[in-house]
């Protein structure tokens, strides 16, 4: 069958590739920026796939902001520390070592 198609097989696979573009756009959600633990939220059937990424990412950011606001006292900066570099090496003034 493939031998009889000759260059027609190119058009067959080109048609499959062209038909896959709308399928991927409408039925497979974008996973960029979503943690592995939150993939189940992304693939929820109640969200349309082409809009799921925006909804889930906004919800995750809101949850993160709420946790940060709730635990804001845990993230205080220590203002008593200086930004100076401390030298912890000891220099030997003489080369006399006693064993």
C-alpha cells in the first residue's frame, strides 16, 4: 500500500500534522509554570483546556500570596547583621611548628 502511494504518503502525514494543531490547542492544556503537584487541577474536566493554564496559575498565585500574607512574620529580615566580610583564616606569623 505504501509503495503505491509514492508521494501521496507525504500528503497523508501532512494532513495528520495539520489536523493535530487544533486538537492540541483545544484539548491539551499548557503545563508551563505549573508544579507537578498541581497538574490534577490543570487537567480538571470542568475547565476548557485552552484557558485552564490561566485559571490555575491565577488560583495558585492567589493561594501563594495568601500564605505569604498569613506567614509574613516568618520572613522578617535580621537587621542586626552587617554586610561586612569576616576573615576567619588564621595567619602564621612565624614558620616554627612544634610537634
